[in-house]
C-alpha cells in the first residue's frame, strides 16, 4: 500500500508540478507582456510628470516671487507718493520764496528810492540853510577881514586902534584905522 500511496502521491505531485509549470509559463508570459508594456507606461508617466513639472514649478515660482514683488510694488508706490508729496512741497516753497524775493526787491527798491529822495531833500535843505548862514555872516566876514587888516589891540579890556594920520577923510564920527 505504500507503493500505491506513493504512486498516487507522485502522480499528484506531477500534476501539481505540471500545474505549477503552467502557472509559471502563464506568469512568465504575463511578466514578458508587462515587461514589454513597462517602458511605455513609464515613458507615459514620466511625460505626464514632465508636463506637470513646469506648471508646478511656475506655480511655485509665482507664489514664491509674487509676495516679494507685491511688497516691492507697494514700497515703490509709497516711495512715488512720498516723492510726489515732496515735489509738491518743494514747488510750494519755491513759489513762496519767489513771492518773498519779489516783495524783497520791491521793498529794497522803495527803500533805496526813499533814501535817495531823503538824501536829496536833506542835501537841498542843508545847502539852502548854509547859503543863508553864509549870506548872514558875509557882513561879519567882511568886518573881520577889515579887523585883520587894521592895527587894533586890546588895552585894559578895551579896543584900541592906531588911527591913520595921512588919511584925513572921515566917515561921520569914524576915522580910518591904519593898516598893519
């Protein structure tokens, strides 16, 4: 019985080995078929990933660059607004300075003309005043000139004169004084 059982067992093992060989051949065929399809599938998958990579990279770059660019644009706008305000303020100051400059020129011109008029008026008045003083003093000057030419001196606090004896001409009570 052992032999019979061994034979049955061998036949069952042979059937199993045959079945295993068929399965192996079938699996081998499927593996060959899969191996033939694998490069195409891999290529298709890689192509699909390569098509998605630029979009993903661009999206990442956009999202990475977008915030700094927006911040830079905002700072640029703020700087432009500050520059505009500073320019407007400078223009206003320049207009004010120009107005003040014009007013200053008119004031200086007015003061200069007023000063010239005052100098001319003062010079005219002084000329007229001294002309009158000289005219009034002309008689005294003539008298002083005559005193200078006459021989006069003080005698005990009184005026003494040396009278000319040659000239017998009289001017009322007065007699000509002899020259020095």
